[in-house]
C-alpha cells in the first residue's frame, strides 16, 4: 500500500500522513471486506481516497505528477498478485509479533481504535510529536521486516 501511495505522491512526509489516515479508515471498514476478493486492491482504494482528500485539503495539485484521470486509472490497476498479497499479510503478522508489547499496544490503539493521535497523546500522557515519532519508527521497523521476509520468500521489493 505504501508503494502505491508513493506512486501517487512523491513526498515522504505527505505519504506518511496519507498512510496513517488510510490505515485508520481501513481498520474502521475492515468488517466490510469480502475475503473472496483480493485484499490489496480493496485496501489501495483507501489510499487513493486519502490522496484525493490530501490534494484537495492542501490545494497543491501542481505538486503532483499525475492528473486526476491518471490517478483513477492507477487506482484501478491490480498489479500485485494474490500470492504476493498473502505473503505480505503473513509477513506483517510475523513482524507484528517481533514488536514489544508496548509497541503493539500503540499500533493497536492508533490503528484499531477510532481516536486521533491527539486523543491517544492525552490518554497516554505523551506529547503528539513523541507519539508520531514512535509510530514512525515502528512503521519503519515493520516496513523493513516485511521487505526482508518477502525477499526471503523470493518476492522482489
């Protein structure tokens, strides 16, 4: 999903914001997912919607390389096979188990609960910037772990 976001938005900071919002929306709607259909194209729709909202919110269309029509076309593509999708899901599950209990708890609170990062900061007594940095480190660790596992299983990154 993150690679898809980077294909639509070249700025890493924007992609991180988009991914946080997309993952939160994805978790909220996960009960609507039909397991008979490929997961990644369904999940990428959430990323695509967040890219659109981000573009409208920041009114910086000229910063992006693609027109709205091209973005729609890219969002409709399903380039990743179901086998790789399953491998990615399995890798994520394995990588999540490598996190400490507090890191997993933070991920669950951020992406499974409906609260904002500001709400989470209030509940935990930490400041928003510290939580954001912690989540960024955890996401990077998960990203590296997933890519390492996929490479071990013969999937290119």
